[in-house]
C-alpha cells in the first residue's frame, strides 16, 4: 500500500487536516453537523464540558461531553461541495494514519447527524415540524465523481423521479441514498415525520425561486409535490442531505439528516420563530444521542 500523496490529502504543519484544522483525537465518534457556524455554540451550550474549540473559515468545531457521552458539533457551511470537504476530512481523522499517510487496517464508523433547516413540499408538513430524511435525493452532481453502490429501491426511485419530474432532455441525473437504518430507528418517534428529502445545489433557481433569471424547471415545486414512488413522497428539500448520505456510505459511516421545517413552499408559509424550532430540534437530538 502506497502512502497518500501530499497533494491528495493536504495537512497543515501541525498535522491537522487542511480545511477543518483538526488533529487526530479532536473529534468524537458522534458528530452533529450544522450549516451555520453560529449554530455550533447553540448546540455546545448544552455540553457539560468543552475540550476542543477550533475555527477555520466557515468550519467551527466544538468537542465536549454531556455526562459521559462525548459529542462533536461542527459547522459545514452550505452545499454539497462543502460536504465533500467535511466528510472526507472527518474520515481522514479516524481512518488514515496522518503520520504515515497510510489507510488504517481497522476502520472506525462515525455517527453523523445533520441538524438543519428545510422547506416543506407537502401541505401536510407544517411549518415548525421536524422531518427525518429516510432518503436523500440528489439534484447536484457530487456523487457522480465517486462510485457509490446503490440498492435496487434507490435506483428505482431515481429512475421514477426522472420520469415524473425532469424533462426528457434534462442534464440532471438524480441519485438516491437511504439514511442509516440504525440512526433512523433511533430518531423516529411521534415528534418527527419521515420522507424523501431532495438536496439542491443552490437556494434560488435550484429550489424554484424566481428573482431575475428564467428557470429551466419553472414547475419544479409542483412536480416535487406530486412525485410518488409506491408510498414514498418528497417531504422537503435543502442543500446537504444526499451528499452526507452518499459520502458516509462510501466510507462506512452512519448518517441521518434531521430537519426543522421553516417554510412550506406549497402553502407559501414561513415560520414566525425559526430559532425556537431549531432550539427544540437541538434538544430533541441531544436527548436521543445521550440515551443511545
């Protein structure tokens, strides 16, 4: 086995990974990801003790304890491209010997839990409710640069989505990845719905918003709302879930995306207090993690 070249896995002078600027041992096995760097402290304020505080660009990391449970909360910034960076570097911290640059024989599996905001695409998904993403459906192209393995149902959902939602000459080639069964079972309760979450590569045009530019898919919201595969419906969309699911699967990690619904695009409603909804989702998440 050859060492990974310096140009492929870039390390800083202190042997920290390039973007996150974290060193081996500075992350827990349980990792909460949030998009907004300011949201990191909203999670870590519930820790009994914080042992690591790091920040580089939009990547803020706090690692600490609630009781005996060690938890890391990390901001990813927005979008699938940032997830490519974050998931790759998190994996390197636990599965690559950063001194020798060799992949470790014994691999570690992280539990990665996204806590974020999202827009609902069904009238029966109210603002300020929670969604656990049973599947992530990608409209971006990140996973096309890798070779993930898909199940039969994932392939079928993607094919049916192309038929029902996209133009016949569409340049979009969707992929579908399921959540970790272990983590989905942990978080599903009467407090949270499940459904397919669409991951978009942008906030305006890719989510059907019209500002000044003409849209290639002007009826996107209507088509997402009416899509159905057997009993599966698209409940919401955001900008990271499918990327997290795909990268986690390829590297042997468990991943789940939990969403606070701040807007309903079908009813054209927006939350009156999104911060309160996010705070409730944070507490819900931490309570489940502690008992796991």
